[in-house]
C-alpha cells in the first residue's frame, strides 16, 4: 500500500476545512449583558371595513419628555381656528392689545417748521408777559354791564370760602390742561393703542394751541391791566377784609384780571379733547362723547369758581372761555384738514382697436 495515498488524502481534507472554515466555525461568544429584545405588541385583528359615520378621534398627544426633549413640538400660536391642528395649544400672542392702532391720516398735514415757529413765538411772548409787570395806566377798571350783579350773586361771603373756590379752580385747571398731553396722547394713544406717531402729532398740536393761548392771555392782561374784583377792598375796613401788605394786593396779581387765564386754558383743553376724540375715535362710541362733555363741564366749573372766589368778573371769564374755545378748536382742526390729496390722474395714452368695416378693416381709438 502506498503511504502517499493516505497522506495525500489527509492534506486534501485539511485544505478543504481551511477554505470552508467560516461555514463550520463555532459561533462567536455572546456579550456579557445582551440587550433585551423589544417587546412587540400583538397585531390587532382586522375589524372589518371602517364606519364612515363614526367620529375620528385625534391621536393623544404624548407628554413624556416634552419638557426635556429638544425635539418636542412647539405649541401653536396661530389665532386662526382653521389652521389649528389636533393637539395644538392656542395662546394669544405676547403684547397683543384688543384696541386697534391710531393712524395719522397721510392726507392730514404733519407738524411743520411753521408750526414750530408759531409755538416758539408764543412761548417767547408768554415769558415776556410774565416778566413785564402790568401797565400803571389801567385801560379797564371795575365791572361792566352785568358784572356787578353777577359778582353780588356768585361771590362767596367768607374769605375762607373764596380761597377754597380758588384752590378748587387750580385743581381743575391742573387736571384739564394736562389731560390732552398725558391721558389722551401718552396713555390712550401711545400706550393703550400702541401708536407713538399719532401720539407725538397730538402732543405737538396741543403744545402749539397752549402756546397761542398763553401768549394772547399774557399780552392782553399786561396791556389792559384791569384790577381784580377784590382790589378795592385791599386795606379797607376795620379790620380790613384784605390787608394791604399781601401778595394779592401788592403783587402783579392784582392787575391781571382781564381776561381769565383759568377759563382760557380749560376751555382750550376741552376743545382739544373733543377734536382729538372725534377725529381719532380714541375711546369709540359714547366714550368720546362723554370725554368731550366732561371736559366742557370742568371748564365751566373752573370759570364759575373764579367768580365765586372773587378773582374775576363774569366778563373776564366769558372772554377767556371764548378765546380758549376758539383756539382749542381751530388749531387741531387745521391739522386734521385734508391738504395732501393726490391730483386725479389724467389718461394720456390712446387705446387703438382694429374693427371690421364692410369689406375692409378700420382703426378706432379711445383717449
């Protein structure tokens, strides 16, 4: 027997195992902690065709990990119910206000250089009139027409009561003269309605009206130099009703009766309030009417208190109310007028049209 035959057969077997070793190799050892296989839910059994009449329930939104996961869905801020998907949470946008903004009409003139000049001139005249004392020659003295009878009927009998009336008129003046600036422009228009541009235009118009009124009133009472109703009682009587060594009797206040600044300022403010509320619809509906009526009621109360406090004659407050109303209405209305109207566009182009005429063609045009 040839020994090379078994050796050749053995080498053949070893070569065969070496080539096809991976098929017969032992499987790799499992890791120490193999991961658990995920549990599978049993497949639902078919329940037949879906019912078209049954309502479709939206899938429940998962809340697990909504706070920690950076991929958690954001809540919807869409206010349109049509675009809201099931499961969305609707929140109002931050800073949303229920009131509509106040828009300054582009056709209304804005505060211009001329308005700045008028305002500055009025302020300069007011300052000058406050520094210059009243004229020594009084152009108007005592009461005229019904002044005496009205003073007798309205003047309070006690000095304490008259001082209370004067203080009351000062309080109403402070509230009403600042109302167009702080309440209507700053609070209502700027803060509540979110319209700083309209608020700025309103404040500038108010400042111009105030400068005009103070200039007219200051120059007039300095030039006219009318004595106040209480003037003749200074140092008169035993004891005197008003001591002569008082500011009311010795200062410049005594000869600044015509015309009433309190009446002019409050009626000017009432006019501004009414025009702004009517043109810009600040409160809407009856609120604007109530604001206007309240402003004029406060102005009338101020004028009456000045007569009750023996600081003015009725003629003083009547002229002051007239001047204040005129300026308070005229100045804002000039700014609310339409001046920037665009001219009507003229049609200059010609439209040509070819139309059949008999056996040929014709050309027509419109222009």
